[in-house]
C-alpha cells in the first residue's frame, strides 16, 4: 500500500506486530499482544514530533544551521525557526527504497547526494528485524561513498508508550549520570551531573515533569531506558549502546509516550565536535537499538 508516508510494510513475530513506512525509514507502530509499545501514527497523515523517523546525517540540531568542517563553513536549511536550528538531519522526509522485505525483516536504503551545506555522499541503510522473544531491533548503517571525510551522526525517534497511557501516570528509568544543559534556544552550554528532576537513574514517577534533555555517562556495555505504568500488562524498554540518549516527555504527542533517541553524538556536535563521527572515504558506521515489551509480573 502506498500512502503519503510511502510504502507501508508490516512485520509479525509471535505477539509482536510492527509497521514500517518508507518515508524517513520510519517506525509507524509497534504492538505486543495488541498493546502499543510505541506511539504510532496513521500512514495517511503527516506524523507529529518526528514520530519514528530515522535521523541522519545528524541527530538533534545544528545551531543556526551553520557549522565548520574541513576548513570550510557550511550552511544547511533551518527547519525549526523557534530555535533557529537545523533539526534531525536530511532524510526524515525522503522516500527510502525498499531493498528487501519479509515477515520478520525489512531493509530500506537511500543515497544522500552531495548538496549545498552537506557536500558529502552517503549511502544509508536501515534494517528492522522483529523477533518473538527479543522484540524489534533497528540498525542504521551509513557508508561514505565520496572521496573526502564526512561529518556524521545518527539516531532514531521512537516514543516509548505503555499502551498510550498518560506519561504523567508512568515511571521512567534512564541511566545517564550526566546531562547536557541548554539555553533558551536549546543550544548546549555545558555538561553537569544529573540531579533533582533530571536524575532518572532509579525509577521516578514522571508526574507533570517536563524533560527534553540529552544524557550521557551511560553504563558501559549498553544501557536501557524503561517506561512503566502500574495498570499496563508490560513496560516499554529501549536498549542500545550509543554514548548519548535524548529523552523527551512527549508534549507534542499529548504526553502519551516518551521519546527515547539513542544518539551517536550530542546536539550541535557538528559545531562542538563532541563524539562526532568522521567517516573516511569508504568507511561505514552502524548504530543498533532494540525496543521490546517487558511483561508485568
């Protein structure tokens, strides 16, 4: 089926069902025993809040849409005028090609051709694999097809949900020990140890708490962010080994889910250089994450 979100593809495995759309190589839904593990969207409508989109060649933002690399200044289009930032890369609204599709695995691919502001040539591939026990594994791989080094970062933008229960009634666990402070335009100003409302290393009731922060100093060997609700038959969990994770309390989706974005680099890394991936010609980089439902005992 072809929609405004491109091709709509379905994965099934055990009690899981996932819906993938080709525009933005996006995750449009994930359920377990019929309950929503992420906030989904109708492929016939434009999704709000970057629901489920793949974020390459940078996650989060580039302040003022301007950065320096290789001795040159580059400018990319500003698409969040409230903060004057270039948000979430270049591939969110590209209709990716479906390279292969089975009941349990879908692979999508796109080429990012050189352009003003990002004169680098990448091939990006996203694979969704659904397993009856492990849940949904997502891998984002990008390869530098050009002959010069390319700045790069990646993420995905799912919203974990306990069957669309209000997040005000949920508890959240996010293990980052340090958090990136930002100014009124969400530009990074410095790292600090987590504390107060942003210390989520143990399960904390969200209540009316608003979170839209990047966390780091994550556990070695991988980490998990978990959203739980006392009345839900499962908790929603994201696991990854990325050095950063953006956590957002989901105001744009009426606080029915919490965005959990594993990031290879922090906001504005194209300017700060912090954890920025620089792909040499021919080099590839892969980010892998997993989303599953943890049954309530």
